[in-house]
C-alpha cells in the first residue's frame, strides 16, 4: 500500500499527498489520513511492529463524521494503550516541552484545519514527519 514516494529513507511516511489510493473512512488518506500516519510514524520510531492496514482499521472506528474531519485523538490514545505503549496526553502552551529523545504526536491547527504530525526529539532538535509533505523537517539549535 505504501509507496517509495510517500516514505523517507528510514521508512517513515512523509508525503501524505501520495496516499490517494488508501481509503480512510469515506475519504482517502491524502485528504484525512494524518491521524493514522502520525500513529504509524510514532510506533515505528519507538521500534514497534507497524502494519498500516491494522492501524487504519483500528482508527477508522474513531473517524469524525466518517472521516471528513479526520481522527478523534481519543482513538489514537486508545490504540497506543491497547498496544501496551505508554501514552501521555498534554496540552501545550508556548513551548514544546518533552523529555530528551522523546517520540510523540502533535495536533495543531492553522485556524482553518487541524493536522497531526509525529515528532522525535534528539537532544535539542525536533524532527517532524508529514508536516511539510515530502520533507523531514528539523527545528532546534
């Protein structure tokens, strides 16, 4: 299902726009798949076994309006819990404060739409996956 033009060299999904052939709810993953993509990427970064179809099937139960508005964050939390992977929900204000070398999922909005991205902190740098399609973005100093 996943194609080379949607993946980074290390197998993380970085180009959601290339996932038009993967259904998610009544829509396709290029439109609303960021929740399952962030879940897939976070699990992979944690060294867990990942199967995109299994994640999609599980999170389809938590689509909002048959996927029109993506994935409910409660479903993502439940998925991690059922996989026995520690998951902590936090609300962020001005700064992204996480443990050194942490892996996580960030939900943000630009005022018009919301988007999930997976991230990994390595020392003082944050790597974001599937934020700017086709890029692995890094912030920090």
